[in-house]
């Protein structure tokens, strides 16, 4: 017998929610088959089969809280769907009583709840009635779990959404958050992309997006103002020697922030390919805890949803976050002439306990300069 256990999900995570079983009791299971989905406070993950055989028992139903290491099911490695009937199996004669095979757990529930077993179809080996069969009679499983009336539709909040809500509120309650703004003329970057995007995609098999420019600009600016890449630890200031840039990605389950580790060492192509791969993993619920941990600075792009201006909330224990916004053509005074330029508002929210206004503004101005003159990024100036 192989026990299906909830895997370790990181040092700070001790429990999760079992969202959904993808196999039924009695199903044939092959190696690496998707068995179930679990949701932690940070991410939704898949649990796949590490053994092949028959899913003999499901011990925990959907929408239940589980602990790390808890056994939630059992695979019979010697089992097969083509199982011969037991030698001593009784014949089903209508006039005579039939011996009903029932597991001890199922029998106890049936006795406690006065549930007749005669008409229950067993899903266990040899037609044995299992606990889940009786629970299916007692409490029909509905997904999603929700209640509704004529005017409202009430759906249970996911563990991920509850954690996002709590962390954002904790950030506001703990940090002295202040936001400073600037605007950037995107003309140079847009012209550069338009000129080289086809060659870039042909060579690297990935598109040249705006995010690589912003990551590069952020890294260059963080190296010039290292306090923005630092964080508070009790009575100490922790300066990070590397730039681990979190890039916010929206999924159906909520916002997750995969991390580009050692972004200061990545090329434009490596940044675009890494962001693309992490985004796919996040949206397919295949993101891992190592992909989400260790960020020192975050970039959030509300512009993809049409946001013109916002004040992003810091992702603790980080001390700052950069907000990108929608590119919008606006009249600008250029050399005493009014010209139409593609402009983007930038917002830097920072922890004023650690970062002074001068440092925050300097950081944001440097980002503006790097983006308006992208050749400086290419020449490392």
C-alpha cells in the first residue's frame, strides 16, 4: 500500500485546503497521474501519483483542512481494475438476504446516522461499501460550496484570498507606507521594441515586452540606491547584495508574485523567458514555493488591466514596490512645443520608516531616466 501524503510546502506553511480530487475511489492510477489539488496561503498546487495501482481509499474529502504530512488516501500498488470476484462471493438471490460488504468506518457512520446500506453501491474492492459511499448519502458533495438567495451569491473565500487580504492589511498596519509619483515618456522604448522585436523573437523564441526594460531599470536604480532594496529586521537594517525582483502575476485564484532571482545577472532575453515560464506555471497551478520566496523588490503592472494611476501596497518584508500603469497619449511640452507622447505614470510605494523621501524620489527619477534613454541600460551607464 502507498500512502498519499500532503507534501512539504515551505517552512512557514503547516496546513492547506484539499480543493479537489481528480480521481475517484476504485480508479486505476498510473505514475504521475494528477490525484488532487491543494491550496495553501500562497499558492494552489497539484499532487501527483508517486505509485501506480488502484486508488483504494480516499480519507479526506474536498474542502477540508489538511496538515503537512497527513495521509489523505491510499493506493493499492498490487491492485488492478480487472479484479476477479472473490471466490467466496455470495450469490445475489432476490428471495434471500445478501451479505453486504462494508468497511468498519462506513458501518459506524451508517449505524450512527440510521442510514440503510441495502441500496448503497460500494466503490471499494469487491463492491465493499466505503466511508465515502456513506458520506455521499449523508452529505452530498457540492462544488463550489456556496449558498444563494434571490439577491446574493455567497461563496466561501479561498485560503489564498484570505491570506492575500491578511498580508495586505498587515502591511498597512506595520509599515509607514508613502507613495511618490512620476511619469515616463515611453517613446524611446516603443521605438526600440518596434525596430528589434521581430529579430529578438526569432533569435530567442520569446517576445520583447516592456517588463524586461522595467526590470533592468529597477536593478540599475536599486544598485544606485541600495536602501530601497533593503528591509527592516527588528533593530537592524538588512541590505541585500542581490536584486531578487518579484513580478506580480494575476491568476484565477488571485495575485501571486514569482521572483526573478539575481536579476542583476539576467539579460533582456533571460528576463522575458523567465517571466513567461513563471507566468505559465502560476496560471496552470504548477508554481512552487521556491518560485515565490526571497523577493527583495516588486514590480506590479496594473496597466495591463487599464489602470491609469494607483498606490500599490508593499509586499512584506520588502520595503518598496513599483507600480506600472497604462500607456496613454498625452500632450507634452517638448522644447517649447506641444507634442503628443505615449506617457505612463509610475508610482513607488515605500516604507518611510526605512526610506527617506529624497532616496525614494531619487530612485524613481533614475528609473525614469533609464526608461527614457534605454541605451544607458544597454551600455551599463
